[in-house]
């Protein structure tokens, strides 16, 4: 690219970062570099779900892109009302069905590596990718510097690079977020500064996640008509529950289980910096992730109903994740730097919306950065518009997700006959709303510079 209007560096080559890179590729006047910390582009984790709101964003990438995704999940997209999740009260010997979550459209379910592979296949040659590049810090040009002065990136291998715009898509352990918040905190009074700086590091949410893939063949041999071979099922218990559903064209059953420490969960999004934040204490020796034997893995769910035990008996091993989150941030941008995805709003997995929120971030960032009125001089305003429109929404989703987990673990005082409606109302934003209004508002704000967006 001989003379781009500006150069964007995306730190992080996960779902959010690559979605942004693919989206920006439609703008031939923007140069894009993707810096990934790992030796190769890969995704950690088993399954990923995309609800209709976020999948409608992916459809904007064109029919070829959509078709590649549909081939990976094995079923067609629909916007008809369907039973999406069958929930059971399972903290008893014989479980009972509580309710079916009815959604307008399906949760599009993928093996995470499959989803990531589609994004990589649509990454154009013009997008430069760099592996084994873990960011340590960046330096923005000082106020008063020439307007085209670049941002300098410093990596753990000692190398440096420059860009005009930096987007941190580097996950919950983001290096971009603390640097940006330190910049933001400069010049604030001591209390405000402390409040901003308290958001730099992730905190343990009080949630532990248990993840594995179960061989569908093994489960079928033990229980030929097990419900999780054909439908998304949630087994709900007191302070612990799990859900399971088929993925990879029926080869596996994806298992996601959770335990919630009530007292810690209640603190996760409290703004008071004086509240002590307990760290995770468990089998991981304070590490976030560890491998578990089958016996260790099934222990939290041993008192659930017999139907759940049939599936648990097929577990061979699994992974324990201490679920960390990011506090509600005061901003997701500063001058020519912004953060997105888990770097900006890492949330609990209870509504399966983390990936979808990163996808929405990416598309709105593409909209403001790719707009014909956006120049290097006006990038800070474009990123402020992104923050104005995305941060309140993603913060609300994070709160709704946490509440969803508490409801499924019977941690709210909701009568059983009202639980289905309560969970549905808390979740229906994921299929009844769209990003389109925010996209239209972004364009309006870009085209009328007289409107204050700060």
C-alpha cells in the first residue's frame, strides 16, 4: 500500500482482533498489521457461541463468509423462534424440567479453532501478520508533537514497531489496557486517579469454569439417547451447574460447568477500590488454568441428577479456569489508542456473549475508522464515538451475564415458576436487538463534528 491514510496496529490475533482485521480489509486506504503473541495464530478453548445479534454482524461480511461459517456449525441460520436451551432442576436424585429458553434464532455453535480458521482464511495478503510479538508497552507522541508522529510499540523480544492507531485486542491480560489507563489517569485528582488505576488488572470473579469435550461415540455407547447428543441442555444446581451441547457436526459434546462463590461474585463489579479482592485459591496454585483428572473434574457436580452423571462418567480429563473479569472501565480509548473485546470488557461466560461483543466492537471500530471523514487528525474523535456507543452496552451485557449465572445457580430469590421468564428477559437482548442503531448513530456523529462526543 503506497500511501495509506493511516496505519493501524492490532495487538492480538484472536477472534476479536482478526474480525477487525478482516472488516478493515474492505478499506483499501488503511494499512493493517496484526501482532500476535503466540508462535502461530490459534485459539485457546473448546466451543464458541454466537447469538443472532452478533451473527447478523458477521453476515455483513458477505455470503461467502457466512457460508464458510455455516459449513462449520452444520445447520442453517434462522430467525424463527426455537427452543434453544432446555433447563433442568438437577440438584436432586431425579431431575425435573424447569423451562425451555425460547430464542428468536439459534445460538450458532462452533469449535473455536474452526471459527478462528474461517477468519484466517478471509484475511487478505495486504494485511501483514507478525507472530511471537507480545507487547510490553507503547508510547504515544507527546502533546504538541507533529500530528503525524507515530505510536511506538515495544515487544518482549526487544523489537519495536510503529503505527498511527493502536487497537488492543490482546485479551483479559492486555498490555494495552494498563498503559492506556495510566495515560488517562495523568492529571486527575488523587481519588479519581486511584479509581482509574484500579481497573488496570483483571480480578477473579468468584467463578470457576470446568471445560472439556466428551466423545459423542463414548456417550452414545453408554447412553444411546442421551439428551446432550441432540440438544443444548442445562443442569442447574445450588452454586454449581453445567451445560452441554453437540459441536463439530456431532463428533463431540461440549461441556461447560461452573461453580460460583456467592460472596466473591457479589463484589465483581463493585466500584469501591477499598474492597479487598480475593484471588483464586484452588487446584491451580493461583494460576488461572490447570488440567484436571476426570475425578477432580466431576467433583463439584457429583450431587446432580442421574442423567447428568451419565455424561460425567464419560469425562476423561478437563480444564479448570479461574474466570477473571475486567472492572467497568472509565473509558476504552485515549487519543489514538483503543481497546476492544476481553481487553475492554472481559465478562463471565454465562450468556455466551464474550465473542459476540468482540465481534460488535470490531465492526463498529471498522465503521468509525473506515469512514471517509476520518483522518489521522480526527482518529481521537472516531475512537471517542466508538467508546460512547460501545462501552455502556458491553458493560450492561457484562452485568447481565453475571446475573444469568447467579440465576442458574439458584443464587437469587426467584420462585421456580418465574425463573424461566426472569432468565429470558435478562438474556433476550442477544436476539431481539441489533447493532444497526449504533452503527447509524456512529455515522451521524462522524458527519456532524459540532456534536460533543466526550
